[in-house]
C-alpha cells in the first residue's frame, strides 16, 4: 500500500499513522510504517487483529480516526481473503500483501525502486485519494491500479477533465507571483470558493476572505481557484467505478448526467477503479456540445483511465493461508452509497476524479470493492487493457499540459518503463489558465 487515506482535509499517512498512534494496540504498527516504510504480509494478521477491536466510539476528529480504522480493516480483509482477485482459478489462495509508504519508495533512486517492485510484487494498488503533497509511485511493471503518472494527481488533470467533458465549475489557475487586486468577476457572486495551492490539498474558503488567502499563497506557488458554493455550502457526492454501458443507459439520478456519456471517451471506467466527485454549487452550469461515445467502444479502442499506503501490494508467487472470509462479508454494499441515485442531474458538475480504492468513506469503499470483485479487475486480461488505456491517458494529458504550460514536454518519458532518469517536477504554469464553461483557455486577468 502506498500511504494516504483521506478524511476531509486529513489525508492518508497522516490519518493512518495518526489513527494507529491514537489506538493503543496499533502503536507498534505505526512506528514500523514510519521507520521501515512497510508492513509486511506477516504483520497484516496482527494489524487486522488490532483493528477488529476498534469500535465506533469517539467524537469530532477522533470519530474520523475510528471510521478510517474500520474502513482500512474492511479493505485489507477484502484484498487478503478474496481468492479470485488475482486469478481466474477459484481454487487459488488469496493473495499475500504488503503495505508500503509512498515516501519510502520515493526515497530510492528510480532504478532501485523498480528493482524492488519487480522482484517482490505482481500488482500495486493505490489508495484514494493521495495527497497532492506527495508524488505517487506509478508503475508499468508490475501492473498498477491507481494514477497512471504523477500528473494525474495534480490540478492539471482536473483542468484536462473539464476540458474533455466541457463541464465543470468555473475555474482559474493563476501563475506564481501574481498579485490580485480583486477576485475575478465570475467568483464574486459565490459564497464559497475552493482554493488549491500548487502541491497542496484543496481548502474551501469564504469568498469574503479569499483574496487575502489567494495572494498569500501566490507568493510561493501557483493557485487554482474554483467556484464551490453559490448561496449555500457546496454539496458533493461520490460515484464509484468501474462502470459499464448498462450502468449508464439504465442509470438513474446522477448517472443520467450527460457527462457519463462523454467520460468514457477520455477515462477508462471499465478496467480501473476509483470514484468521481460531483459538486452542486447551487448555480446552474451549462454543458458544451461534444460528441458522445459508447463505453463498450471505449473498451475495444483502449481509451483511457485515472491513492495512504500504496494500496495493496500483492507479493509475486505467494499466497496467504489464513481462512478467508466469505465474499459477501467483504463487499456488501451500504445503502448510503446509493444516495446520489435519487438526485436530479440539474446543477451538478464534475469536481474531481480519483483512481484507486477509497478509504475515506465506508459506503464508497464497499461499492468500489464490490465492483472490483464482480468485474474481475485484477485478472491478466483486464490489467493488459488498463496498460493500453493508461498509456493513451498519459499521452493526452501530457500534450494538454505542454500546450498550456508554455514550454516543451516529452510525453513519452512519463510512461517509459526503461527510463531510469530521476522523476521530474510536475510542470508549473507560466500563463494564467481558465475553464469558464466550454473549454480550458488562456486567461487574461485585468
């Protein structure tokens, strides 16, 4: 596992290790994760045993830690005790698994990191979402279910998604060093804005105080500003994938939103897993006219997809011998995960898309787990399809970034398994960029 769980503002490793420190029996595991950077397969039984003791008691922030503990426990049990996850042979044992910290892998040079991963693991699975404050560990071999490249875990991917869908909240990316005299007019009618400083996680701020916060952040990094709440707090829901054509054509609620006819054109919703965050700002947003595409066509044409510990790493050639739980125990769905099915699509727009298994919400976690099992995402055929779609996503995203960043980038280097050069820093914008309803364009602030 890489290491980032998400709970509101708190993310992965901070939550996980904070959680482990709060709960007495888990301190040893927390120290191991920090100092060694890994919890090996032999330690997972002990970790699960301690997590079984976690109840739902707690208040405020402490309650979040308890909830994350339960979600982490359910995820580990699902990955560890489902025999069919890595093989079409139902008689095989469940996969062995290590939990790894992203930061520990990133401390190695590129060649050493790849040697470690190829020697010990057959599959990498990211937890979602990863904090933007760390660089994801991405891999071609072994196969990786998570962000295809680090740029997928950046604001560039958010802008690219809006551009592809022709739909999203009003969004402007300002370059580092800019001094705003006033907020752009498009934001002034909103009560709340979402602010994302480069390399940091998003924060929701009142519009009345936003100018000071944005200008302070702009002194040291680019800043993305987005409309979030028009006359009330912005409402968000999370829709799990993989999705197939029948999910969309027979879907109700938000699945009837036009973007779910367009999304498969740019993201592989069939061979990857994760969730799409939709936001209702309280203001009606238009959707640009773009051709629709059938999800089944996407699967044939290899179209593309989009993080606490690097989720589960399944050691190659090993199997766990503990008695597995029934699949029903691991993947039962909570009715809360379907609340978005009662929503009208009017007024909703995509906010973010994350790849991996979510740990911040039990209902979404169970729905993603159920879809992983039913769609057999870990089989060799599915992973091969994912490799092709990830490559296409990489090329499209890097071309988009090169166009807007203002300097040349070689997109092939981002997805080349033989490239042992040190990872480059995610390109920062040299010009203001905005999405204001149709497509992403250069923005002239006056």
